[in-house]
């Protein structure tokens, strides 16, 4: 982030013989940060120490216009020296005051940019047309944005090389399923097509004949839905439903049992397993809001059930069947509200969801942010105009400010177009980037305009441009480097969406920087010609005639007024920080209050860090008013107990007929069942059933031939188990699997604990095991997000530290930069918990951004302090605030304005971006304006 130095201090003209410095101006500050011409705040940490020296020698350095002799600094630069560019008569006088050795890097860059400024001033039309033409060419890359391409959520918002994805590959290679005749949802390795309805009774329990009749009416209406295609053919539910033994899988086992027998005794139902005529019917996860009674064996009597889950599973085969399933689901979504209204349900409340809902709602949500971008664009233009408005018609820069915003928009078009040309995917989260680019790009524009306003009107355009570039281009370069480094460190993350966002934003920032020092600089030079014409007209009004009066009014808008060329222009906010805020802040009582405030801030932040929720809740990918939001609310309220059934996979060949091998395997399963997140009585394992099967037939379980030969007959009686045993050869079982029922994992913290504990149990088992469920693909984000965030923050922080040591080689200053970065990150992370923001792939981006912005605030403030020539620490602090207080505030405001419109977004991913950017700007500004100025006075 760039700091706006506009009006940071008055212009101090070099004194010549017989010329007195205006009494209203502050006196030069020697080697400390200058409050005059050298007070470009963004450049202060790097140029302030030499600014007063450069002021004194300004008349001697007219080399840019070809009117002056080569300066000593120029000669020494070519000889490889990095000494002071002052004439010999002055170098001795100030040599003892030099404390910082950044000239070896800064001085050559400053001279190079001075030359670039000269060229821009000499050929403005060329430098203006180059960005415009480049934007026109690269902007055509936006045609590669595909509106029809499906952004697969799993690919973008889950870890790229997660353990669950490797486990899924193993399952797919070793086990098969059959949706047409033997469907089993927990045996599937991927998500299946389904429509889900949650039914909530208006009474205490839905285990009543009248209520079940209404639920049954809803169930039949759903199964009666059919789709008529364009060619006239129909897609019936019976054609696309997943089947078991030739029939569609029932939507709810208890409802299906009641539909078969309306006289079913609803007061004798047991839970979680109900035995009907000796056949066990699992009810776990199908009924919610349950109240249980007396223990009946391993089960309990079901007294009440407030809610019921209806699941309509569809075939997921590739090809035409898969397409038909999706078509039926879309029709279900379109017709459900009408169907609900026609049924006139009075005794139940229903909410619905499908396997396509998250994807469809996510795509719809992403389109709602486009109007907000236009609003942000308008707000930034208004803010720029207000910030650059002057009553002085010559110095007024409203048109330049508008072009600065347009230049920033050009950078977005060019950056996005280039990346689309080379095939970088454009994901929804990237739509946050233009809002951030607007704020950052406007900051750089302010810096350029500030440097221009401090030049002399009577100098040539070339001289003025070379002066501006030599003063501010280096500092713009430095802050661009730090921000781009912060973004490019995000490429290391294992989330694709984060990678693409960082690539798009970092690349666009580079274009924004390039267009600022070329196209925007050229437009500023052309506006300088307007200044010359306007100044000539105002000084010689008698030469004006009626033919040019209209042109004059347009050119010299808003007023036909002219301030004195050497008049000091101190912004009232600078005076406020110097005369009021600074003295108040460094008073003893204020220091004590600030220390207590910081302690409170730190305690609250650290507390919040331990309460931040991890992972992206997939419901947050939809808008707030989406139909899936009440679905997940009901699901959390009434169905929190049971989670997914997890596969426990034996990954290598095992002699299952060996008694000791079976004992080892049973011990491992017992360890799983003893886990707090696993239900003891709901394990399903083919081997246990097979052993009972052989023992019932009085066959020797420990005989290999008997064991192998009897499997085929066992599978005939229990057909689902054939999908759990992988017999690779006539006498070898290469792999097999059991299923355990998870419980009590409704929160993200428990999901993470369950996943880690089950994997740990699998590793400890003597027999090689894996655990897997397709939900683990998303659960893995809980284990990866913290690791990725910490790694990215550390790498970015190290990069910022290296930059600070290279450009601000003052140990104390670098220490305060590190302190501020750490403190702001802790604060932002902690307060995320209080603002209902999870630590996920969305917020991880912003934490990395936080580092770059924290560097800007802290580096400028702390360096201005350590470079000050004031005798006391309190005076140093006031001087730093005088120079930087208003620019820090203005810089934070411009970035917040760029993203504030996202606060009105209906989607979590966009609203979160605003929340964290607001926290970053707020805490960064508080550190820069309050904490650091006070803490520096203690050393």
C-alpha cells in the first residue's frame, strides 16, 4: 500500500542570495525527515535523510534540462561509489550526520527514474499510448472467460495433494459399486447425485399417523416428478433412481416400512437399529430431534422424533444416465416450491437441497458482485476527485485523478487478459481482486500527484517530471515489490483458488505499477502543459479575446484564481497531528492509557486466536438468502449426532483364515469402536458376518480352502458384501473393508479431531489400514489450512524483513517492522473469531496481504522516528506523526473505500474479504498512529 503524501508538508524553496525563507514555514530539520520538498511520505524512510541536502543543491542539478554541469554525484555514480552527491564544500559539513547507508541501492534507482521522468516529459504521447494499446491488445484476453465452464468446488477449495484424495484413488482402484442393482451410499468413493428433503413436524413428534400420511404424500409427489425433454421424451424418477435389487432405494427406511404396513406400531420403534420381522433396519441419521426411552438390548426405545430425512439417490454412471440424473435434479429444484404449495402441507415444515445446489448457488452468487464493482469504481473516483481538488485552478488535478482511476482499471484489464491468454483459470474468488487493486492503485496515483505539486511552475515539463520521478518512483517501486512479494508467496499454498487469486492480483499489481510510471505520468505531463497555458492566460488577461474565453473557462476550471507560486500549503490535518494529536498522545497519561489499551488488545486477540474456527463451511459458498441456508440450519439443529460412515480398509493381502491375523484385525477395529467419535454398535464388517455364516454351517473358519471356497455362496446370501472384498486370485484376498459409524462431529473442530484420530489409529495398527469417506476430501482442509497459513505468513514475513534490512538497514527500525507485522497478524486473526470469520482459504489470502500492508505502515513511521534530528524522543514521535499521520489515515481510507462495497455482498466469500481488509487497515493504522509512536518513546 502506498501512502498518500499529498499535503504532507509545505514546499520549501532553496534559498538564494537576498531571498528570505517565508516565516510561516518550519525551519529545515537537518538530516532528519524534511517537512518541505522532501516530505514525500511514501519515500520518507528511504529519501528523508538526504532531502535537505538535495534541496540545498537543487539549483546545481539542472542536468536534466541540459543547462547545468554534471554534478559530483553523477560522476561518482559512474565510478561505482555510493557517497554523498553533495559538492565537496558541503560533503564534509554533513558527513558526520549520515547514519543510514541505503544510497547504494536507492541512489542509482533514483537517478534511473530521474532519466525515465525526463523521457516521459519529453515524449508524453508515446508513454500514454503504449499502456492504452497494450490494454487494447491484452484486454481481448477477457474473451477467454468462459461463462459456461463449471468451477468444480472440490478442485478449487480443497487441498491439492491431500491424503484423502490418495485414499480415494486407492478405493477406486480396488473396489467397485453397482448403482443399478446394489446401491449403497457409504460404499461410494465420490459424492452421489441426490435430492434431500428435511421434514420437521410442527408438533413434538412426527411419529403420528396423520403426520406420516402428510410426509408420505410429499414423498409420492417427489417420485412422481418427470422431465419432458426437447425431443418429447420423458425422464421419470424410476428411470434415474439408484436401485437395490431392482427397486428404487427408499427415501427413508422407517417411512417405507410404514408405507408397507400402515398398522405399524409406532410406539415400539427402537433406535438406532429397528428390527422388523427379524430384519435390522438402520435408522441412524434418518431421524432427528429424537427422544429415547428404555434400553432394549443394544438399542433404545424411540419415544419421539421431531424430524425426518428423505434422501432420493440417483444413478451416477457416466454418460447419458448421469446427464439424465442432473436434468431431473434441476427440474426438482425448479418445481419444488410449486409442489410444496400445491400439497398445502399443514403439519410439517420442509427444506430441500440437492447435490447440485452448492455448485449452482455458488455460480449464481458470483454474478451478484459485478454491480458492486461499478459502485466501487464510482466511489474511488469521487474519493480521488475530492482528495485532488484544489481551489487553485492551475494546481487543480481532478481530471488527472479520474485518469488515475482509469489507469488502474487498465491494469486490471491487462493483467487479467494476459493470464487468461496463457490459460490461468479464472475462479470466482479472483473477482475480489479488482476491488483491492483500485485501492492500491489510487494510492500510487496520489504519490505521483503529490510529487508534481511540489515542483516549480516555471520549470519546464521535462524538469518537473524528472524531479517527480526521482523523488517518488523509488518508493512506489519498493512498496510494489513488498506487496507483490506478499501475494506471490501465496502461490505456495495447496489451495488452487488461493494460488489463482495471488497470481492474478500480484500480476495486476505489476501492471498497475507499470501504467502508473508510464501512462499516468504521461497524462500528468500533458496536464502540466495545461497548467502553463492556464497560468499564461491568468497572468495576461488582456490578451484574451472572446474566441478563447470558453476554452479558458474549461481549461482553468474551477476558478479563475491563482495562488502565489511560492506560497506554503500546509494541510490542516498535518497541523492537527503536529499541534494537537501528537502532543496529546505523548503525554504521560496518554502513554499509560495506550499501554493498557495495547495489553487489552493483545489479550483479546490471543484469546480470539484460540477460538477461530477452521475450514470453509460449504454453505458459505451460497448467498445468504439461498434455499440451502435453512436446510443446513435444520440439519445442524436436528441431525447433529451422526456423521458419515467411514471405510476402514485393509490395504494389503492378509490371511483372513488365520486366527491370529483375525485377532489382530479385530483388535484394531475394537480400537476404532472405542474412539469417542465412533459408535460402538453400528460397525459393519463382512468378516464378522462371514465367520458367523461359516460357524452356523459348522465349517472350519481356519481352513484356507474352506474359507476361500465358501465366499461365493456367502455373497449370494449377502450381495452387498461382494463390493467389500477384492479377491485378486483364486486363493488370495488383496484388500477388503469395514465400515464404522462416526458420531458427534457437527463442529469443524470435532471433524478435524475425528479425522486425525482415525488416521492415527490406522497407522498404529499392526495390519496396514486406511480410513476413508468422500467427506474427508473436504475435512482435509481443516488439517491443511493452519499449516498453509503459518507457512505463507512466515515466508512472507521473512521476505518483508529482507526488504527492510536492504532498504532500511537500521536494526531498531527493522525490529519495529517485525513487531508491527506480528502484532497486526495476531490482532486480525483473533478478531476474526469475534466477527464470525473462519480460518479458511478465503481468509488465508487476506492474512498474507496483511503482511505487505503492515510493512508499509510500520516501516515509514519507525524510520521517520529513528531518522529524526530532534533532541528528545517525544519530539521525534511528534515529528513522525506530523509527516505521516494524515497520509497513513488517507491511505487506509482509500483501501477501505475500494473494498467497502463488498460489505453489501450477500455472499460470505466477498463479505469476508471486506471484513479482513477492514481489520488489516484499521489495526495497521492504529499501530502506525498510536502504538508505535508511543512505544518508540520508551527506547
